[in-house]
């Protein structure tokens, strides 16, 4: 496991802006990004071969993906064509796959736009279900806008087989509260490279749960920036990586304005030969900002031999006026003292192991306030656990 | 009628990959059912080591001797088998197991020890009643095992488990430490209930005579430098309270 990179720089005076190496300049032009070779910092953990060409942008678009939206009252949805001015306002693609997906999503029925009306307090979650019909190349785009002072939960669900890349924009307007649950429940052969681009408004709250269970290779890059002070972002993540699966999560929180808060907590379990988990947690605390409060945490549980974890927190601070900034990363096996305690109360070893592993996941899953989803995710975790018992 | 025998037990603490240190240097002690034996002794003399080693803690290894519960060698059993055979250890520092709810844990534990799952309604009644007796709020059942509990709350839950699991032999390692006066009384009453409701033998490790005013010992042993240095009746506890352990520590150092 790599250690943290801590770049702490002095407030600069000479007029030259400190450049964060995390803040890569983006572009909508696919050709602005050379085809990755695997030596680049942002690609070095990803087995490019298993992207099935998604990163080089061959002109193959043979995938069939359906998007189905179920929206409760207070939430509307529509389809927008490529070129719609509402799309692409929150980001510039920072890698080739993201640029490619933005260029080509129009071929696949356009973008899905979901809007939570101003002031609407929506208790029922809205569902966006993305289903791949075959193992072919496909691109997507989703825009979720929570208008001012609204409150809603959006569930994004990926299933089936595909070689898929998409950009998902979340706009949380002033005073709004948006909870997103992104469930990567792909079939065993699917490939998915996804980007979440979030803008958090004044006193707005964004909470995401990125849950990755399926696929052959899933690489998710949730990015958060703020448009005004008072914004709060909580990123929770959970992955259960089985035999031969590659699950990669790369979060970037850009504290570009003052008085913003972020929490990143990703937990993974790895089980079986060749299971590979990657977590990269980037946090930038921008120059001239004050009152940032940020903490990120990654924990990995290796349930068998033959698994691999790369866990790298990166914290770059360009100001002295920070309220709190910390990170922690730990990877290891089941705690034998936990097992000892349970077993000392008569609980047999295999049951004690199950209890501790369940507990590890239950802690995070318990925070999802959609009971139906909680149960489903727990059931899928149980199913994956059963494979190795 | 149960007999619990510790015979010539020596044990090491496993410090690192190739590092170990002998802590127990030949412990002999026999406890019959219904009896309460208090073990007192200076810090670091090996009292917890004895308790943990008997329970099968992975950080300790027994290198010589045997521990018999009704003639059966406990040391040949796995940790959970020992518990199912009727051995119980209330730990000095109970372990936090995040995410595993107390109620789920207790149900699994009771099921394992009793050999069959208790009827749900009956069990929740039993659990609620016992919690109430120990002044534990009902909301604790939904919390993670010992997760974020205060020191005193952890100790109460150890006694809750003692009462639910009804062991033949219970080792209570400093269950009285860190308890305020009221909690000490509540916990002592729990131990006395366990004694009254069964024939449990008790090894009570403590530094203070105040718990012995509630839980009356039949025997008191002084533990020093990895072995029992002296045994006597309840009056020995008062003597230790007045004189301290100086005489035993010196004796240990001279050897
Ligand atoms: N992991 C360890 N590494 C090194 N030494 C250890 C370790 N665990 C225990 N010991 C040592 O073993 C000795 C006995 O410790 P033990 O906890 O059994 O004492 P105790 O009699 O219970 O003390 P106390 O009254 O303070 O609870 C101590 O000297 C302690 O430092
Ligand atoms: Mg001790």
C-alpha cells in the first residue's frame, strides 16, 4: 500500500498561482488526451487491456443500453439531445474516456435529465435504471438538478452487460439536499468507466453512496466542487470485489471556496484470487480559502489470499486557514481480537467471521435511508460472501 | 458438582513474530462449583494473562500444565468449544465489535451455548428482564457490541452475558474497576444472582476489597510474579488492603 502524498504549500505572494497537480486541466476535445499507455498517474492502477478498448476510442458503438426513469411527484425527467446547453456546464472532462462519452452519448438516445422542482420535498426516491443488453461499447450522460431548497433521493442503478462509459452531473442548488445512491450491480463481464461531477451550492448538502459489486472492471471517479460557501458533501462508498474483479474508486473533492465541508468514507472487502481494489482519495484545499473541514477514510478487508489493494490518499493544501483536514487508510484482515471476543461467547468460528464481515458492511449500508435498497444490497453482499465459504 | 482445576500452568505472552515472554510460572488452583475465589495481586503480575490464556486468547500460549473442567482438558478445545463447555471470561477490557448489534450477538451466543435457538419472544423477554436488572437501557440492544460504551457500561454488559450464558465456571477480570458506587452495587447483585441461580464457580480478579463486601469470597489468593504466592480465607483480603503487596513483590524479586 502506498503512503499518502502530502503537498502543503505556503501562501504565495509573487502573483504566480500554486498549481495543484491534482487539478488536471480538462477538455471536451477527445484528441486533447493521448491514448493512455498505463504509465500515467491516473491510469497506472487500471488494467487497460481489460477496458476492451474503451480508453482508445475506437469507433465501435455496438452496445445497446436502455435507460428507464421512475420519478415520484416533484421530480420530472426528459431526454436531451447532444448539444443541449444545459449539459456539460459542471465540468470539463479530465480524461479521454470522459471526453469520449460526452462526444458520443448522443448516438445512444441522448442524455437523461432529471429535475427536482424548487422547494419540493420528495420522500420517495427517483430511480434511474441503466441496463446493458449486450457486451458492446456504449456511452451515456445523466444530469440531475436539485433546484433551490428541494430535497430528494436519486437511485442510479447499473445492471446487465456492457462496455460502458458515462458522465453524470449533479447540480445541488442553494439550500438543496440531494442524496444519490449509485449501485454498480453489473453482470460479471461488464466494463464501466463512470464520472460523477457534482457542484454543491450555498448551504447545500450532497450525499452519495457509491456501491460497486458487479462487473469485470468498474472505475468510478466522483468529483465534487462548490459554487458558494456553506456546502457540505459526504461521499460514502462500498465495494465487494470478488475473484478477478477490478473495482477502482477515485474521488476528488475540490474545496475551491471557503467554509465548505467534506467527508469521504470508502470501505471495501476483497475476496478471491485476483480481486483488486483501488481507492484514490484526492482533496484540494484551494488558495485563499478558509474554514475548510475535510476528512477522508478508506478501509479494506482482505478475506482471502491472492487479493490486492492500492489505497492512496492525496491531500493538497494551499492555505493556512484550514479548520480540519485529515485522512486515514487501513487495509488488513479480519481482526482476530474481534473474532476471539465472539468465540469466547461460544459462537463458532465461521459464524463469528460472518458476523464481523456483515457488521463491517452493515455499518455503511445502515446509513442508506431507503430500506428496500438496504436489504437488497445486504442480500447481495451475503450472496458474494457465500461464494467463499 | 463441577470441578475446575488449574495444574502447573505456565504461559507466554506472544509479543512479536519471534518474541515471547514467560508470564505465568506454574499456577495451581482448584475451584469447586459454588465457590468464589478472589485473586488479588500487583499490576503486571499476570492475573489477566491467566484469565486470557484459559479462555484461549490468541496472544497467549500455554507452554506447560493443564486446565481441567470436570476432568476434561480445556486446552485441547477451541476458544468457542471452551465457552460451550461452560467456561466464561468477563474481560478487563471488553472488545468493541463494530457493526454487530448487541441483540444479534447475544442471540447467536445464547443459541451456541444452549445448543438450540431460544424462542424469539421468550428470549427477548429474558433479555429485557436481565437488562433491566442491570440498569441497562433497552436502546443498547440495537447498538454495536461494546461500540462506544463507557467503561462501566461495558462491565455491565459482561455481567449481562454471564447471566444469560449461565456458565459452570466464570472468571471475572477486574469487573469492579472503573465502576461508580451505584454501578458496583448493580454489577455485584448480578454476580450474586448468577451464584444464586446456578452452581457457578467464580474466580474474581480484583484490586479492591470493596467488591468483596458484596460478593463474599470463600478463598483469597495472592498472585505475584506469575504464580499464587499465598492463599487464605476472606481475612487475607483485609490484610492485603492494609499492608499492600510489598512482602510478595520482594519475595518474588529475591528468587
Ligand atoms: N503484548 C505484550 N507485550 C509485552 N508484554 C506484555 C504483553 N501483554 C502482556 N504483557 C506483560 O505481561 C505482564 C502481565 O500482564 P497482565 O495483564 O497479565 O497483568 P495483570 O496482573 O492483569 O495486571 P493489572 O493488575 O494491571 O491488570 C505485564 O508485565 C505485561 O506488561
Ligand atoms: Mg489485568
